[in-house]
């Protein structure tokens, strides 16, 4: 159902992702809204890594609610409040996804609340 495209005629992926992710015969798509690293009570942990791990836990909960797992993810967009956090972001994403590769975009932005350090949105298919 999922084919990764990393053509030899362009630069190799700079991390654990694929340049293109093709879906064939997917019957369900799940669009996950921008998710912050907020705990169930709505508070934001102090550290970037804790917020990143919580954001991925929140995405996991939405996937689980739809009967999916991270293996169903095909596209992830990450919005960082500080570009300096990109390496920690990549490390946490790698731990969560393991060997599964998705199409990824990571950009530095100004988030709506100063306590938020990142926001992640995703698309999954089954």
C-alpha cells in the first residue's frame, strides 16, 4: 500500500524520512490537526523534549482512536518555535517512528502561545 520514493537523481534524505510517500488502494485517510505537547490537563511541560514526546503521545492517541498506529502515518508537518530544537525533534521522531519513513516538513515559526515549543500535524492512511 505504501511506496517510498527517494530517486537517485536528487539529494538523499537528510534524516529519517522519505522524499515521497505514495499510497495505493488506501480506503481511509485520517487528518490529524496541529497537536501541541500539552498534557491531558492542558498544561505544557517546560522542556522541548517533554513537549515533543507529549505531542507524539497525543498523535498516538488520535491514531489509536481511529484504529491506526504510527505505521499508518504518511505525512508529518512539524512547526518549531526555535529552529535550534530540530535535532531533538528528529531524535524523538526517530524513536517514535522507528524504521517507518514518512514525508516530513519541519519549519520554524511563531506559535500562538509562548509556552508552546512545537506543533505537529499529520496524515495517516489505512
